C-alpha cells in the first residue's frame, strides 16, 4: 500500500511530496480545490497548513480534507512528464 511520508508547502497551491516507494516531486493542486471539502483550501493560509496524517498515510488538512496517495503520485508523475 502506498503512503505519503513527507510534505513541504512550496507556495501558492504547490506541494513537494515524498512517498514510501521512493518517489518525490512537486504537485500543483489548485485545479482540485473545489467542492464542499476542498474549496476552503483556496485560502492559502489554510492550504499551507497541510501535514502528513500517519494514520491515513497521506496528506491532510484540519478541515478533514485529504487526497489519496495514489491520486497524488499520479499527479506528480503527470506533472513530471509535462
């Protein structure tokens, strides 16, 4: 099972991620910030409060929002190709 092991806020809506499979890289999440759970993260201060939730094995925010690590790795790989 894939897990996020580290996250760093890079500014705006960009994060640097590290996964337990050794993958690392940047993701841009602004296009994903819509809907009841994610729209509040358009506030950059709220977005910057991102952390690794060890229990979930992924990144999460205080409002309960989180992204599946598989989704994040896919985004990371797509952005590396672009």
